[in-house]
């Protein structure tokens, strides 16, 4: 049974009974209303509704709405079809007196459209009706079909709502957000009672939504703390003393929560912190954000460029990372309109700088001029940008890299070296021959002529005493320059002493060590080549024939960086072999460095054998290894 209190005056009666109007809201929901003027505002007792003499049961919603005339509209929303109500004898009584009724025998139907329910309402009445439609009514009658519910709500929202565009948005984890709207200057702070998501004619009440109003510097703000994904369309309708239409579809760019907090007053910061704490207990990414917010300014992480240089199509970088609290996911390098976002989860220790990130990445930006480096927090926030600049010296191994662990430096520099080499010219070279060189040698022994004369003397002695040495060709290579005459004189003398033919390749000035080696390999005549690394002096007889066999019978053919290639290494007087097929060069170098001296194996058949020992300079090992991996092709007659 439905009842509604009308006051305390029990003696007043209405004659004749007031007309009742029926508004079908959906197939199963109907609004019933009648109006009273100012003279009947004191009408007493509770109202009861009956249909054909029986109490009107089921879910109901009831309220009184103010009219522009000063009277009241008494509204009941019931779970009955409108046809059933119109066909029966519906009476609404105050005590034992019928106040309003529907006469089923009347000529005029009580049925009216939904707009009649809205007509004549004052602003307070309209707000109250909208609150009923979007909150109490929807909860009582379930989701069901929208019907006229949506049309009525839409009419009231259009008529009463104040549109406020979204001013700020700060993500909180993956799904949460803090949304801020700046209210019109003339508007008092609304006392919000409910927030609903409004998309066209459909609404959905957002429960357990925290809100906060703020007055700061003469400006008024409304903040909503949303723990669910921000809708992609529609708007939020906030119902209170004022109806606010809060736009969300044209959202401004997201800004870090820490920046948002810095502009808020103490009460708002406290409300925001309570919201973050609640989500942090349930969501890992919000716990990460909370750790960032809790970090004092003096402990904020930094990323500072130590070295930036454009090498070919890539960027060689070394960035110092100071992040004692583990707040960073990486860092961003920017120059002009190009940026590279890099992770810092594989830091290495630098003797002077501490933790650093070093690497080589694709880069289409400038090779000179100003740049910036900024830390990137795990929350996604970009920290303060620090100025940086490009190093234009184009060194193979900048000084800062020499303080890295050997393996880390070799990996990075090996990756960067092809970028340095790409686009460089094929350097011109001069070939001088001493003694009687073999026209069709079976193996070419390639040696850097930069070795001291005494070492070259001992090395040639070790070669000429080897079985099969008469079929070997010895190729010395060096960069052309002030030492060329001395190198040629040494080669002439050693050729005479050891009675062996020598070919000296003088590569044009400006060539890098790896380019000199490539030039020497192009000059070599044999189908097989043994490259002797720096400081190597074989001590076991038979090494040359063994390595000639291991070099293989096929011609050497190396494709681009990291593609193919079989590299064999010999440390000291012991044999060791390593195969690298379609592997990246950093792993090749690491394997070369880690091969135990006593381990034996079978070399590949690509035509090269590297006779090398552990080199103290990671650059030199990277250069020699990369020279093999980037060698496109060596052709032999």
C-alpha cells in the first residue's frame, strides 16, 4: 500500500476530487501525478492509493515537486502497466477522504505524455524529479527497458544542466583517474548527492565515487576520484544543489598525479591521498605511483647523458642513472623532433659514475646540436629534462666507455661499430711486395704490421718453420701515414732474413682498424685466411696446418651484421673453436671471450680462422670481431 504524508491539517477536504494523470514510462512502469495549489499545501495525513478498492502494492517511488505557480505536484511511480491503471478505479486518499482519483467511466482519458510531467515544474522540482529518475527510480524498478525514463531525464538534463568542460585529468594506475572541473565563478560549490554516467538516453549511476570541492585563489574546482576506466563518450551528470553536466569525451592531455597534487590545497591532497591509498592496497601499479608520490624532492631520480653520438643510422649512448628507490622504468632522449624511449632495467656499473645505461639504438634524429635526457617513471611520468649534446668526434670507443665492464663495453661498441662503418668509403690502399710471393697460395696469414719489429721477427720465424709454410702467403696491413716508410723497411728486412715473400697493404689515412683489416682481406689471394690477433705468438708446432684445415675449403662470404659467419679462436698455444650461425655479434664476442683455453672443437667452413688471445682493450676485441661479422664478401682468384 502506498502512503505519503501531507501535513497535519486533518479537517481539510477537497471537493471535487483532483484529477489524476497517468504517464507510461515503460511497459511495466507508470508515473501517476496530480497537482495541488498553494491553498492546499497544508493538506494533512498520509496518502493511500487503491486500485478497484485494493491497496496499490509493488515497488513505488514518491515525491513532491515544486511548481512555478507556488503549488506542488505529487508524483507516484509504480510498477503497474498504464493501461491497467486507466481501466480501473484508482483513488488516492488522505485519511478517509479521497483527494484525487481516476474515474474509469470518464470521457476524457487520464493518459498524458511524459512532457506533461515536466511542464510547470520550478527548478527545484525539476532537480528533484531528475534525482528520482536517475537514482531512486532506477534502483527500485531495475534496469529493464529505458522507455520514457530516458526521455524525461534527457529533457531535464538539457533544461537544467550547467555544462562544465573537463579541465584536468591525472591517471591513477591503469584504470583509475582524478578528474577536475573548474566551475563558473558565479556558481556556489554544489553539494553533490549522486553522480551518473550519461550516454544519450541511457544512464548508469556510479556508486562509491569519492568527490571533493575546492576553493583556491578565488577559483572553484570539483574533483572526482574515479576508480574505473574513464568513459570514452557521454558525460557525467552530478546531481546536488546544482545539476552539473561534466564533460569527459574531449579530455585534455593526461598529466602526472604528482604535478596535480602540487597545485591543490591541503584538504584536496588529503582526499586524493586517501583515494590512492585505497587503490594501492588492491593494485600494484597504484602502489608504484604511491611510492613515486612519497619520494621527497631531494631523493628524486635523475638521468644524465654522459655520451651521445650519432653512428650511422643509430645512436650510441651512455646515460648515468641515479635511482636509489627504483622508481624509474627508463629514460627519454630527445633532439629536435626525434625521441628515443629506452629502458633502464639492465644497468651496468661504471667505475666513476656508478649505475649507467649504455647501448646503441636506431636514430633518425640529428648528429649534432642540443639534446635532452629525461627520466621516465614506472608510472609513466616524464621527469625533468636535463640538457645534453652530441659528441661529434666519431670515436670508436669514447673515453667514458673504457670504465665499463669489458663484456658490456664490447657488446655495446660491437653493436655501434657497423653504424660507424656504414656509408664510409672503401679506402684506397697500396700494396708493396717483398721477396717472392706465391701466385696461388693455399692460405693467407694476415698480420697487423703495427706490432713491434721484434714481435714480427719472432712471428715470421714461427710461420716459416711450420709444415706447409712454403704454400702460405703473409700479408701485413697498417694505416698509411708517417710510419709507412718504417713499416716498409721492416718488411724488406724481415723478408730477406726469413727468405719469405711478404705483401704489405698500406691503407689510406683515416681508415679505422677494422677497415684496414677488411682491406687486407680483400687483397689476400688464398681461399683460406688465418688472422693473427694482437700480441699472438704461437708456441706449438703444427698450428698453421691445423688452422688451415679449420679455416675450411670454401670461400669466405659474410653477409650483414650478425648474419652467418663461423668464427674460430685460438688462445695461447691451445686450440679452441666456436661456431656462431645467424647470431648477434655481442653474443659472438661474449662466447669468444669465454672459450676455455683447453677446449677443442671444429671450426666452421667460411674460410676465416681468427688466431687471437684475450685482448685487454674491449674496443680492439669488438673491432676485430665486428670486422669479420660485417665483412660482406672476399673474392679470391
